């Protein structure tokens, strides 16, 4: 038996974390390209791509049946690497749990929006409770998110067009003030950009899908907002409809 054959399980075990990530990326990307509705089938796509992360471990367990007993130290080490690599599946599982919470939160309507009190990037306190009687659009965003960066000038135009009618826009990001300030110097906006350094409920923190919108009517109640991947015209229409309502 060649030296490579004797240590095949060790080599495969060492490579198993990388192989698991490759399997996950290939399956998720392929299913996403084939998907006709990203919103409805995301659980299936995430589940399938997470399950295939176990392929390297399964291959090693099959090869293990042919290994002579007692197992060599290198074989045991390879199995240990493969078992540890299976733990990488926790990351997409965790993302899936948070995304489920985010999807549930964004589907809520006609219930009071959770209040927050947090500083903006200039250090000024921003309180949702102070916006009663106004329509509030919260953009959940990040500087590393290309669609978020693209939509910011559109949000700025929407804000300037309707702020006299009672529209308030907040950009809420998990990134710190310095990171947001650097970006704001490149893409300046006049609506406040908020941090989560203050009292911000999990409702606004359980976010993995960006960009996303939270829409609040003049009575402080949540209303369903268009998804972030939908045309921005739908956001404009949803905001205009709330501004025009007289039953709030």
C-alpha cells in the first residue's frame, strides 16, 4: 500500500472543512439560480446546502470500514478533523434560525412597533417614541451590502420628497459609528443613520438578509413593507399609501 493510501483518511480529514464549505456553496448557489421564488424556498435551499456539508464525513466513515484494525494514529486524527468540520454546519443553521425570526418579524402588521432608543452616528439620541404621528421607514443595511449602497440615494430622494408630509427614515446598521461615517462621506444622506449601541430590541437585531425594510404607520403600528429585493417603486408606493391614509 502506498504512503498516500495509508494516510488518505488523514488527508481527507484535513481537507474536510474546506470541502464542506465548497459543498455548501455549490449546492446553495445552484439551488438559488434554479429558484423561482427566493422568499418561499429559502428554507429548502439552506437545509439542502447544510446537509451536504456532511459529505466529507460520510465519505471518511465509508472508507473507515476498510481500514485495518486497530486504527492508526493518522486515521484517528483524520476522523477527528472530519467530525470537527461537521460543526461548521452550525453557522448556516444559526443563520437560518435568525432568518426565520426576521421573516416572522417582517410579516407582522397592525401591532405596536417595538420601541428603540439609540444614538445615531453623530451621537444624537434617536427615539422611535418621538415619531408618533409620523410614518417611519427603517432601512436595515450595512456598508458591505451592494444593494444597500445602491438604494441609499433613492431613500434620500424619497425622504426629501415626503418629509414635509410626515415621513421619517432611519438607516439602522449593526456596524459602528466610525464605519458608517466613512461610508456616509462617500454617499451622504440627510436622514439619520443609527447604531445599535443603545436600547434596540432583538426585533431589529435579528437580521441576516439585507437590505430589508420595516414600515411603521402614524399610530406606531407595524405594517408590511416590500422585501429588499423587490423594485424600489414598491417601497415608494407603500410609503405613499401610508402617508395618504386618514384612519391613523
